[in-house]
C-alpha cells in the first residue's frame, strides 16, 4: 500500500515563495470581504482592488410573467430562494424551518432544485428544477415579494444582484460578501443563523 503524506504545508510554502518573487502585481477580488482576507494573508504587501461581479441588466430587470397564475399563487406572498447546488451551505435547512413558521398566506419557492432536493423538502415548498433560461429566472425574481439568501459561505453572490435588478428586496445572513450590495433601501442583513430575525 502506497503511503500518503499531507503536503498542504509544502504546497503553501511553495506558493508563498512563488508569489514573493513577483514584484509588480495587483490582486483583484470581487468583494470587500475577500479583499480584507487577502490583507491578512502573506499577500498583504500587494495592492488590492475590489471589482464587483456584474450581471446583464438587459435581462435582469422587472419582467412580468404568468408565474403566480401558473402556480396558483394569486394573493400569496412569495418567498424566493435560488441556488445551483442546494444544501446546508446554501441554507436549504433554513427554508425547511421557515416552511414550518409561515402561514398559508406565504409561499416558499426554491429554484435550482433536483430530484435529491425534492426528497428533503416538505410538500408546502414549491420546487422548480434548474432552469437554463435567464429570462425565466428574471420572471421568478420579479414575481417574488422577497428574495431570501440564507447562504453560509459566499463571496459576492450573483443571485442577490439579479433579484435587486428585478425589483425584489433581498434578506441575507451577515456572512462573506453577501451583505455588501444591500442597504436599508433594498433589503436587510441579519446575523448568521438568526432564524428569528430572518423570519
């Protein structure tokens, strides 16, 4: 049997040596959160520039649709979640808990699910499997009353930008770069895992 050795320390040292040989470099990050982490690392001597990710505003804009009619949601408040890879890291468990709290006046809709996700969520959550249509995604965002992003690990989430561009306010945990695009005019930030404040 071939023995295995953890080479993490060796790789870290090797990369550090390579970077120290570079004299003229600017590090670009998509969020202030990540820029602050860079400033705590061995790369702290280099200038750091934040350039936020972008989205196509010709697509992500208020987009009317028949979504509420199609799903029988007229008169209900829609709580939307969008992810491509649902799990606890993306807050699937949070939506399951929220589904136990809210009355029938509210409807949780999750986009980007799959057959495995469907086995985990209760029947009172609408599951929409992954869509390849950005136009359709803009329709979902527009139909929602609030976009909830209970992510636990995030850099600078595209989904927050897409929801806001479609006119839908965002509520998210204070984690990573997720709060950076929000202020009191367009959403709310609550403490990490604070389900009461989120609801």
